[in-house]
C-alpha cells in the first residue's frame, strides 16, 4: 500500500479539531453539565440539605 506523503504532512494528530462537530459536542457537554449543576442545587434546596 502506497500512501500519499502530502496527505500525511497535512494531517495533524489532535483530538479537538476546529470543525462544526467538535464545537457542537463541546457546547452540548457544557450545557448538560450546567443543567446538572442546577438540578443538584435545586434538589439540595428541595431536600433541605442547605438552609439559607
């Protein structure tokens, strides 16, 4: 199997690429984490773990 050397030189090995899929995935994960934090705080008030 022969590989194209130009193609290999242009390829960069990193996980987070600057494309639509990565931006959507990162945004989705951040939103889910924020929502989980809000739910934990709200359930803490509901269960009366914290009293202010």
